[in-house]
């Protein structure tokens, strides 16, 4: 049985409507919380292949989505590079922030691949357990977004420290981005070798950049990663998700050569389609609507599928599912997709 | 002597390049900090006409900008409506958040206008002291953004509580927005009667909304305010600043009938011009660039003026100036504008 995700992304087949949802292996699931509790530390949870395999498969078991996404975190990359990374419950990630250009040269690029072996092991196990018609999505944070955390040291509204570092130290910042391009390419390539059928680059903070910086720190590094991955693995589609790209979406789509485009909640799908006629689009139900209004979930899901009819489209959210989302809302979303695609 | 701002906004005269910058009366100025210190409470500072007048005029004295913007805060509206509002240094605003529909009906709409008299007094004093060729900009927060703070109770990355309230209680939320439309219209109308030559609506959190909600909570209320202001004061131009409107900019521009459009840092001015051919555009230098890189400030300012050549354009930032901005950077920005416009 062929994979809906691949038909949509690679062959650009229309009206297949594969669905999955960002952060589908997550805290809104009681079975996830149960496993999560047994790990005091979030990253050791990510690095335990059996645990990562189990939680990756949970949403497939429950909702029969068309794709599983590897359970991991974008900050395994800084961790692999030797930067101190921790997660404090309720406060998100804390990193020892990079403050000088010198610290960038001390990142331990060579150890990264070996360090990340448990992730590749998880990918192998997941692929083995997953039904053939389901796609396994590997992923990484895009260089700009990962660099944001590495410099800011934590989540932030504006990532002002990171953006200012890029202005003040463009050469050093460029070295950091280049390093992340290399490590991320190798990381995704290994995920593919281990069994990932698709990979997605998450650029959550792309929207914070002015147009020139967007080209330099979002488009160019993404372009480099995609082009290298295409050389190594010509059959593996890449999804790029430059959140809040706004009017830069067309540039991003045209320049990066991604096969699929994640669309955030703020963008009308029809306008995204005009801006990016070649790619499969993926998105963009508001996770807060999913958490709140069961009746509108169905209306909105139908409307997205109608708006994208006749074009390659992956039903998804516009951002990660939120922890307080009721399970029956997620079920309603999945049932609606299945009902319409027949 | 005629006002450059009015020529640009109302008569759509091109290549006048008026300039001012958002939050120009602010903490980056030592003379501002000196006055600020003498008020333990931020809102009493806003409500003291002599102090508000003095700080409003400070950037004009120093930089000879083409417009002064009333020194005040968008949260005087919830304060005037009887909601508890405070400012804790370093942490921004704190409001007693609205949690139920019932609390919305208890807002004291009738007392708002009387309560805000000190603001109108400040406008009268400023207009009296300001040179005739300088425009005085009055302003208010747009209903959506003010409602965000009223429900969230503080600044936030995502304003999830506010957005979820709008989903869960659309009727009550709509009542809140309607109340804010009425109060904001009256508030801006009184500012105009007191001497404001232009008014700006700040919708800082517009970009958080999906397209349907953007239409309902950003475009419609703005449209109502603008249409009522145009009836009352047909000669007074209105600038709308829907930050991070992204692909919704054209809809916002066409539907609201604003005379000028604030453009945030993320948007290429040339694409904004295509999306909104009728309006004067205002923006969009990155405040972090202004704070960081003196050489690039000049290059970037020249480039913005070149990109907007032959169209009505107000040179400005894409967001408020940040407190650590060196004064000589601001001076370089102003000098560049003056040098080019000759």
C-alpha cells in the first residue's frame, strides 16, 4: 500500500489529504504523560529509543494518522554540539547562552553524529513497528531557529539578543549558521538512512526577521540543507515550515526547493496556494480552535479541505497541538478528514 | 508652512519623506528618564499634562522630526473603563484580567471620557507649543490589541488566554470589542478636537489571528472606528498599524479605508506597496538595527527611501525604538533622511 504522504509530497497527487498534527506525540495524551513521568529529565527521554518509539507510535494507534513524526526535540542539536541544555518543567528550555564569537568556534561539531545515535536507533525501531502505508517524518530545527535558542538561552517573545548578535557579529553568526547547516544536514541524512520517509525543517522564529535577514538566515541555510539532502537522497521529500513567513512565503518556496510547505495559522490557505503553486501545502488549523470549539473544528477542517481541493494538501495544524486539547476534539478532527476523503 | 505628514497622508504627495519614529518619546532619551524618575507610577506620569507635554516635545527638540506623537499608553483605555491597570518596572503592564462574560458588562464605559480629560489637556498643550509645520499624532490601541491585554492581564508571546476567550465566548468578546470601538472612537475624536492632526491605531497583536478572526476582530472594528472618525473629522488622516498582518495586509488596507499603513519590520516595503497601492506607507527600519549598526542604518534608510520613491511614504521604524538605542544612531537616521530629501 502506498503512502498518502509521499503521493502528496513527491508525486503531487491531489485530494489524497493525508493528515497528522504537529506535536501529535505530546502532553495532551494521557499515555504520553505516563511515560514522560518516568523520566526526570526531558532530554534523556528523547535519547531513550524504546521510549521515543513508544510515544511516536501512540497517536498512530489512537487516531490512525497518515504519518508518525519522530518524538524528539530541536534542541538535541545544541546538546550534541556540547552546549549545556536543560528543560525546567513549565518554563521550557534553558541553555547556557552563547555570548561571544569565540564560543562558536568551540562547538564540538565532530562529536554530534555519534552523540545522536540514540535518535537514529529510535528511527530504526519506529520504522520497523510502523505500518508500511504510514510515513515516518524525521525532523530538525532549521539553523536560524536553533541559533535563536543557542544565543538567547531560552524561549523569548522577540529573541532580541539573538537578532542583535546577528547584526553585531555577522561573521561569527554566519559561522554558527554554517555549522548548523552541516550538522543538520548530516543529522537529517542519518535519520533518512535509519528509515525516515520524509523530513521537516522547523523554522519557528523565521517571522522575526526583516526581509534581507530572512533571505540570509532562513532561505539560504534551508536551501543549502535541502540541496545537499536531495543529492544524497533524491527520493526523500522535504517539508519546510518557516512560521510567520508572511509575504516572504513565495521567496521561501521558490528559493529553497522544498517539496512541502508548512503554513502557519495566520495565513489564508488560498493565498498561500497562490504564493506557492508548486509545493504541497500543509496546515493550518489553529491549535487553540482545536482545543476550544468542537463544532467549528469540523467546519474549519472541511473548509480547509475544500479550499485546497484539486491541489496537493496535507491536513494539519498551523502550530503544535496544545497540552489542554481534549482528545475527543482531536478525534473529531481526524474523523472529519476521513469522512471527506472517503 | 504646511505639514509634511499631512501632505503625504492626505494629499498623497510623494517624495516628501516625513519622518518620526515609534516610541520616540521614550527611555532611550536621558531627558525622558529624568522626568520619568519623578513619577513612581507610570500611569500618573501619562495623566500629568505638563509631563506628557514635555516628553512629547523632547524628540522634536532633539531631532526635529516632522511629527510629535502624544506621550501616553494604549492601556489608559482599560484604566478609564475601571479595570485595574498597573506597570511593574521591567515587567510591563499588569491588569486584573477579565475572566468571565459578566465582567465585560460591568466595564464603566460612561466614565471613560471624563476620566481621560488629562490626556486631552496634554494634547491641547502640546499643539500649542508645537511648531505649525509639525504634525501632532494622537493614538489609541486598536480594539483587538487592547482586548488582548484586558483578558490576558499582561504581555504575552501568544495571548492564548485572550484568543481562546474569543473562541469560547464569541458573543461576550464581541461585546467587549464593540465597547472598545465606541470608547476608542470617542477617545480619538476628543484628541482630534484637542488638536491632534493625525491619529494612529496600534494593533500590535493583529498577526496572532487566523484570517477569519483577523477580519472579525482586526479589520471590522478598525473599519468602524475609521468610518466614524471620517464622518466626524473628514480632514484628519488615520494611520492603521496592524503589526504582522502578513498576507492580510491588502485586505486590511482595502477594507478599513485608512489613509496610512504602518509596516512592520518583517515585510518588504516593495511588496507592501503592491498590496496597498492607495495608502501612504510608514515604516519599517528594524529597531534592533537602529540600536546596533550605525553604518547599516544609513544604507538601510537610503534603501527604504529609494524603494518608496515616487509614492507617499513616511520614514519610520517597523516597531518601537528600544531603550538601549544610542542617541547618535538615531541622529544618523534623521540626518540620512534629511540629506536625501534635501
